[in-house]
C-alpha cells in the first residue's frame, strides 16, 4: 500500500514542482520547526473523527491545468492501484508534530554526515513533508561505485541502530539506486548516471533544502 501511495504522491509533486530549491540552515530550520508548528501541518484532509478514508478521483486530481496525456496517466494509476488509504487515526498537536519534525531533522543530518564521511558527493537533505505524506525528509547522495554505496548504506544503518534505535527497511544490498527507509527519513544513494536520470532534486523542486553543517563534495572521484 505504501508503494502504491507513493506513485500518486510523486505525480502530485511533479505537477506542483518549481524550478528552485530554497535553502535553510540546519540550526535555523530546527528553530523554526519548534516555534512555527503551523508551517509543518501535513497537507492532507482528515475526517471529523480522524479516521482512515479513501480519496476519490476528483479529490486526487491536481488543480493545475495539465495535458490530456497527463490526465490519462493519472487515471491509469488510479485504475491500476485503486483508491489509496493514506491517513491514520494517530493525531498529534501542532507542537508535538513540530518536535517530531525537529527530531527527524537531527536524525537526517546525522545520516547525511555519515554519507559525507564515506566521501559521498552532492549530499542534500530535503524537507518534503508538505509535498508527500509518507515521509518528512529525503537524503540524496551520490556514490561512485558499489563498494562505496555498500559502505554508506552499512554505516548509516549501524549509526541509526546504535544511536537512534532505528532499523531501516529497503535495500539489503547495494544497487545503482539504493534506498534506506526509516519512515520519517528516506535515504536515496545513487550512482551518478541514475541520479541524473531520476533527478529527484528537480522532481521535488519546491521542497525546502536544508543547509548542512559541512561542505559536500560536488564532484568527488576516487
């Protein structure tokens, strides 16, 4: 169900994407997350009881004017995957959500530091919660060979388990696009060609880009 939901939400993000990535420093964004929880409210509709409910085709179609071909693609996804249940009964106050997001940010930055230590390149942390409902942050990094991807994946998993008691789902072996899914944080490790093809930074172009507390290599080569 989570994968199917992701397909729909990716399309929504595509329809609403912009051509820039605003940046905010790690410390400043953490401060804002805690002081302005209304900024972080998920962009999803709740029933009066806060229960799970399916989304109709009319609710799911973006309001933007898009081509007929794109409409057909969207309808095809609905027909293939059906209605998607995307909200749980768990409801938190705005301040609780802000604290959760600040903790998720700290976790994401800790993982990004690991990617940097393993000499990953073009490391980015994107705050995608306003765009998608299945996670809060993306980490995107480039590695140049499978051993480097494996080292990055292993060290991230070890840090998450040892310091945060977190165990990811996702790829158990290195791939050209390797995923580590921690729920609130999703890690994408790419070989250069794959990263260029999928270009997630542009796909989620209206996501907030977090300024990291280190200088990431832009074109590292062994």
